[in-house]
C-alpha cells in the first residue's frame, strides 16, 4: 500500500519532538513516532485494538537533511504491524 497525498499532508507537519502521536484519519488510526525535530519518522496505520496497539501496516521514513535542505524524503513500507 502506497501512502496517498492526504496522509502525507498529515505526516508533513511538525509535532512535539521525540514523542508518539495518535491521530484518527478517516477510517484509519495512525500512530507515529517523531524525531528530535518533531518530524514523523515511524508510522503505524490500521485499526487500533482494545490494548492500544495498531494492527495494519508499518512504514519508516528515510529522511536526509544537509545544510537545512531535504536531500531525500520518502516512506518505505516495512510490512505488517500487529
């Protein structure tokens, strides 16, 4: 599953640094971890279970920044999240 523009818009924003953020997006539950700059770097997308875990898909962000400019920025599918 490739991430679409509406989800990428949510992930393109700045959030609280070094934290886990949970957001409801349409029919999906999103949980993502942010880096020290507040940028999402690890994403879990799917359905949230009663125990708080998300069952669905897992993505990792490849982000390379040099001199304040983004050199590389894409999301890589890492498989199932359970």
